[in-house]
C-alpha cells in the first residue's frame, strides 16, 4: 500500500482567497465574520455570517461559460482547485495517466442558491420558465464533475455528501483511493455557498445558528456563552499523490496523510451522541492508523461549532479517544471562531490549516474564548496563536445525521 502526500492546496474563505492570506489572518486571530451582505438582513433573525469577499472567477482562469452555467459553490470549487493544481505542479497526461487521477470534492447541500432562485422563478412565472440548467447547476456532484472536466481527471470521481463532515470524508476517501492503489493522484476537498434565505432560515428554525447580537460573540466555540454556529462559505481543495508519483516527479510535499476514521452515531438526525462514542471512535481509528504514540505532540483542529451540544460532546469524545492524560496534553483549536462554519467546505479547509500547523509550528487560536465552559476543560488555545511544534495533527468533523470523520497528518 502506498503512502499518501499533500502536494498542493488552494482555498476560497472568509479569511482570504489564497493559502497565504488565510494563514496570515488565522495566526493574527482575525475574524472573518461580519454583517450579512448577500441578502437583505432586515427581516433576518440573525445578522451575521462569515462571507467570502472579493471573489472574481477571472482570477482563477474560470471560463466565462462555466461562470454563467454554475452555482456559486461550484465556482468556489473550481477556484480552489485551480490554486491547488498550480501549487502542486501536477500535469495530468504528462506526469500521470488521466485514468489514474481521481476527483473527490463534496458539498453538503450543493446549489441551494440556484434552487432558491429557480423556485422563485417558478412561483412568479410558471414551470415552463424554470431554467434548463436548473438540475446540473443544483446537484451536489457537479462541482467535482467540473473540476474533473477541467483537469481531464478520468479516474474515480467521488463527491461525498455528509453534511458538515463532507470535506473531511472527501479527503479521507481520496486517501483510501491512493493507499489502496486505485488512483495515483486525487483532487479532493469541499465547497459550499449557502448564505441565502432558504438555508439561513432552515438552520435558524432548527435552532442551530447563533442568536448573539454582538460580532465578537457570534462564533465562540467552547465558551460558556456560546449560542450556536455562524454560517460560512467557500472551498478548500487539496491535491493528494502517491509516494511513487511524488518521488518520480520530485514534487514538494506539505504533509503525509496517514490515518482516517469514519463512523456513524446512529443516534439522531441533528444531535450528536451525548456519550461521544461515535466521534471518539473516528478519532481513535485515525490515530491508530497513523501510529500515534503516547507522548507525541498532538494538534487537533476541532469541529468546534459553538453549539452547546457539539462542544460538550466533542470534549467528551476527545477524552474517550485519547484517555485523560493525552487529551490534556493535546493542543486544540477551533478555527470556526474566525472563518465560521463553512458546512461542506469546512473539513477540507481545516485540514489545510492542520497541514500548515505541522509545517509552520504555529497553532492558530480559538478567538473570543473568554468564559470557558467547565464542561469544555481542555487546551483550546484561547485568543492568541502559539508557537508549538506538533508531531501529528488531526482534524475531525461531525455532521448532521451522525456522520463522524477524522483525518490524521504527519510532517512529510
């Protein structure tokens, strides 16, 4: 079985539309959360979101026809993929057979903006005025499909849909494709663009979104004052390659992908298991496959949504997976405190962040963590970035429906 390495990364996020800007803002503890601008906030029950700014598809060489014929989530995927492929230097057809290149870019909800627009169109003008492109623009696999088309990736195409765990599962399944010899390279990650009335209203009515009215209290994971998560958007894409391909073409590497856990709570369609068993098993499996040894420096990029149930249950899960001693040694942060909850994109972006932590030896903070919840009593790197060199990093994601995913990385 092959070792698997990250050779390229790209992102579109509320903290910047490239890796360098994202990282600079993370370690500075900058928030990407502000007043919603994409929809009229007048009648919204909450006013804040973590939006992408200054996004121009032309900057990433996206064809104008693609721009006209795709939902925003798919354009984010194409833009992040363009960065990641350029960063990797991988040339499909030159370095690797197109049939050995896979794609695994998921989305939690797909083209919900397109769905909302076409529903309004139908209600105002009748069924015959629905766009003939409604279905291909809306479906959650089209972002992955379009990336494959652009880069002639003719191998496995696996757009995962597991709600908030989508990005992490996508990278985990891409890792397995290469490890098991089914592909030599995979373009993988997640993308989401769901800041619209349908999505905001749906999340608000199921009591998932933060009701805080001050911007520095809207997304406060592990804080006793937390009231829910904050909607984010964007994309994260990574290029994974087999060790043989990396060596053959002399590629640079960011980190080795070395473990993956995938479990289900089998408990409730929105709430996590209160005993944390499902999430704990996903973390344990990823660390076991990665060969984690007690005493190693472990960084955890937590799911850390800022909902009362998630943060408490995730703390329990980390303790179950590691044991009390190793859980208290681990250094943890929730970067959702800065970039919000990017839904299907969030796991991929957080894995990118985890790779950067390994490479740079700096842990980004959980900002605005000022009143720690007694039930959340681990080291969450409150408020300020910290210089610290992990030996291994994991990023876990926990999605509606009880979907749990965790991917482990080591320094390359």
